[in-house]
């Protein structure tokens, strides 16, 4: 249920803060021009929204 709630909030564009654990958010990745290393041809990489996570202070302290 928690994962479904976080996923739903991220789909809506909101960030989710779990106090003591961290923050889930969505960032926009711009369109890029890439290159195929085998052929050398250039290709366009489409813009996308990507999920991200930033660990909270308590989580960082527990791990370190």
C-alpha cells in the first residue's frame, strides 16, 4: 500500500517526504543527443521524467 501511495503521488508530480528516511521526487531530464559507440551514428534521446531519492539525515547517520 505504501509503494502504491508513493507511486501515485510521484505520477501526480508531487514529492513524498518520509521524515527520518528521505524524500522521493520526480525530475525532468531534457532531451539529449547521444552517439552509438558501435556505429558512431548520432541519435536523439527523448526527454523524460525520472524518479529520484535523497536520503534523510537519520538514514545517512544509521548507514555511516
